[in-house]
């Protein structure tokens, strides 16, 4: 995917200059493009992409204890328990590669997880939340072209329901804390990438001035 690296270059300089870690959460419904954008962001800024969906799918593939525990939940499009997810992400955030920041994809998905993330991040710099808003019909169109196991129509419907019941309220939670920037995710991926770069730069600048 073509990426204009000039914007990200300035963000790197900015974050080095201010020593503010790039702690970024990409938020949005399934099919919003979080995974794709998280890949680009992680590569451009040399921070790890932490995708809870990828972690769980890998565990299932490996047939690990975790994988056996969550397999059925993923197949149904339901949410894995908060306890388990918070432990999983908490452990991942202790890896030294997260010192300069990270990009989270797929977490937090509940208010409980959002509150836990804030606790885990206390003293580790600001959390920049970027929410990608995408029309429902565009989400369905994108997911039905993706071909993942949990992209069958009834599972898609279930995951969208779970999103509006449990995950969308997290947006309001972050809004109240004024740490979220909402971006239009209906655009081509390169445009969304640029918008994310701009929003992260601004958020980091605000954080380092406050
Ligand atoms: P994703 O790849 O982010 O769409 O996640 C795929 C599936 O993994 C979801 O439908 C859930 O079953 C599970 N999952 C991923 N992240 C979380 C989370 N933060 N909390 C609960 N379940 C999750």
C-alpha cells in the first residue's frame, strides 16, 4: 500500500523531541480498517502492533491452552472474558518493546477493558485513541470480501451487534476523557493513514504541552 512517509517522519521527530511514547489505540467496528492501519502505523513508527484478534487466532492455530479456551467464542463472534483479555494485554504491555509506544488493535472492547488499560498505562504517558467511523453497509461489504473464518454472514451480524452493545460505549468513555479523535474511515486507506498521522501528531503535541 502506498504510504506518504513525510507526515509520519515528522511525528517520529516530534515524539523523539518530546520523549512522549506513541501509545495509540485504534478503535472502531469490525471492518473499519483497524488492522490495516495498525500495520502501517507500526511499520512507520517502529512500534509493535498489538492485535488481540491476531493473538487469539494464533493461540487457536497453535492449539495452546488459551486457544482451546477461546476457540468457540471466536467462532460465535462473541467477546472473550474481560479477565482473560486484560491479563493477556497486561502481560504483552510489559514487554520492553513497548517502551517507545505501541499500536493496539482490537482492545479495549468494553468499558472494563478501557478502565484496565488506563490503570496499566498509569505513568507511561498519554493514550491516544483514534476512532475510525465507518457506515454499517460499508462494514458489511468489506467483511464479506475478507474471507476470514468468522466472516460468515451470521457471525458478522453477531459481531456488529456485540460492537454496538459492548464496544461502542467505550467511545463515549474516551470522549469524556477528551483523549479520542474521531476520523472518517470510509475513505481510501492512504487517506485514512494520513488522517491518523495528523491526529496522532496533534494529540502528542497537546500532551507534551500540558
Ligand atoms: P478482531 O480480529 O479484533 O476482529 O477479533 C476477533 C475476535 O477475537 C472477536 O470477535 C472476539 O471474539 C475476540 N476478541 C478480540 N479482541 C477482544 C477483546 N479485546 N475482548 C474480547 N474479545 C476479543
